[in-house]
C-alpha cells in the first residue's frame, strides 16, 4: 500500500474515532435535536466516505482491507444528497457498525508509522 492510501485511511480512522468520541452518553433524540452534535457526526462521516472514494479512484486494490467500502462511499453520497431523511441511518451506524469499522482501520499495517505516532 502506498503513502497516499495510508494517508486517506488515516483520515478515515481519525474521523471515525472522532464520531466515537462524540457519541458516548448521547441518545438518538439528542442527535436529532442537537444541531452541533448532528453536524459534527455527519461531517466526519462525509470525510470517511470521501477518503475511501479517493482510495477507490487512485488505488482501488488498497480497499480490500475494508469489506463494506462500497456502502461507506455510498453513505457519504446519501449524506450529501438526501440530507433531510438520514437520522435513523446515521444513528444506526454510530451505535451498531462504527466500532467494527474502527477495528478494521486500526488493523491496517503501517498506518501509524506514516504519521509518526
């Protein structure tokens, strides 16, 4: 895997970790009514989808490490274009799928060595 893909995976991981940090102790109702919370979570999902889309355009073979990458990229497009009907989907991903995605990203070899961490 080249440094460009690693950088995009790093960006996706950091965005996913941010979502994980925003959500503890929060409820679906709070997500729906707290504009700052929902905006922050949705922006980080956009970053994740765009980072994977860039890998797909530049080095699609590098996406083999993330099994659900087509759905993740597609979700970014849903956030951008169907923004008015996404609350259930977003919160479901936060509560049911995000940790598995973070685990996949954290298993990528050399990810931290790229950034010196």
